[in-house]
């Protein structure tokens, strides 16, 4: 196994923002070594069909819990790819990846033990790391390896603080427990057949381009491709439904509070949609304040229940924004994918018509294309 490389990185003429990282290189740091089983490790990671996929509630639920348990501002489910570490779930950090050569997690996957760095400025491996010196201001790090089914270490579950802190044996045990729960989720998978096919057929560049940068859902092109696959399955007898979800009075939010606040509202609506849909459903941002949920293996009656759950989750609590709490609701139109529809465009038109009927009938409600089917 090659040993770690220590070198002084060149100072940049201006602050670098590649992949969202603020970097000022001026101190020595140690780059993580490459594991001896790197080829096997990367093959196992790709086989999991999770790298560069949209955010999922089942992981966000665990990282939210960890943030409360450890009282840390940052919690990550980090997957270490060939050239980067990429975050399947991130609490308290806007960036979704960093280069692998500056990753703390790249060091963690070199062994089975929990890696704890109580004060990065006093650790020769990390004192010059741009995540320590830059705007991210990392000081404390604790990470535990995550494994693929073959035992390969593919990532970490980690907690991070911007102040030095200690980490007790009890804390280590709790971190290992949460890592084990996360690892079980990674190994069992849960994407629908159409989503798994999409992740396998696209190379890294196309897969990265399939996620909406703001909400971390599938983007418009990807969700339409998934709808096409699901429509084909529906014609073979698998019940599938599509929901068009539109934020009510969203223009007024942008006009009154500005687009940054509007973006914060969209991010939270997307998070609540993720919590409401089933684990194997696909959710995407169709455009602006419109979202689509593709409900696989789902009767119209069951889909109505999912849509009511989405509506309720969005309306239940105001969204906390920089401008203060804002109450938000959505109008939802639901349509089945069946032989009546010749194309994805026809399904969308039917769901869209039902959604506009929901708005006409008072907003904050679900309308179905064919109520007799219920």
C-alpha cells in the first residue's frame, strides 16, 4: 500500500470555489493514501447504485438525529469516489462534495477504527487542509467507515464541529451504532427498478447532471426519463401514478421576501416531499416551484394517500427562512399511468389539469384525474 504524501500546496491567486470549497493553500498537509483494494472498493461502490443519486429521506433522518445526539453543526454520509468525496446526506453543509485529496474521510476508510480528530489545527495531517483554513473552518472530526456487502470500505458516517472538542468512549459507541444503521440502508438499496436502471445506464458525468442543484431531487430531464420507464411498466400491468405538485402563491413569496428566501422555501418543500413519499418512489423538480412524484407499484387509492401526506407535511409547519417563518401550502394533481395515455406528455397534461383544478377549488388540496377510480 502506498504511503501518505505530504507536500505544500501552492497558494492560489484568488479564493477557489471549485465544488463549493473556499481554499487557501499555504500549509503542509497529508493526503490520504490509496487503499490496496481500490479497484474492488470502487466496483463495490458503483454496484450499490447510490453514488451521485438524489437525496433520500432515510439517510437524512439519520443525519438529523446525529446532529441532535452529538450537538454538532455538521453531519455527513460521505461516499469516497475515485476523485472526490460525495455526500449522500449532509446536515449543516451546503456543498455536496470535495476533492478526495483534501477529505478527512479518505483517511478514515484506510482502517476499521473510528477516526477522531479533536483539534485539526494541532494534527499534522490536517493543519494545512483547506477545509480547516478556509471558510468551512473544520476543527473537530469523528468518522466511522461504511462498508459495501463485500466488506469494502466505501465511505463514512461522520460528525464535524467548527470548534475543538473531546469525544468520549460513549460517543464513539453511538457513532458506530448510527454508522451501522446507515450501512444497512446502503446495502439493502431501495430505488425503484426504473431509478436503478437510470443510474446504471448513465456514466458519472450524465448521472451528476441528473440531479437538481438546489433541491437535490431528480431534475426535469431525469424525472421525465423515469416517467417514460414507468409508463412502459404500467402498460405491462404495473399500477403507477404521477403527482404534479405546485407551491401555492409562490410568486408572492419571491416578490415579498426575495429569491434567496424563495429558494429556501423550495429546498424545504423538496425535503418534505422526500419525507412523505415511499422510499422507492421518485421525486423530481419539474421547473420553478413545480415538482413531480412518480409513485411506482401504486394504485390510485394508495397514491391519493401519499399525496395527502405530501400536502399535510408541507402545510403542517411554517418554513424557517432568513426572512422569518413562512407558511406554505401546495396544490397537487394526481393521474394514473394507464393505457389511456399514449405518452409522458399526456400523463403530465392530465396531472397538470388536476393540479389546476386543485388551485381553482381553493388550493392546499389534492385533486385526482379520475375520481371514479377511487
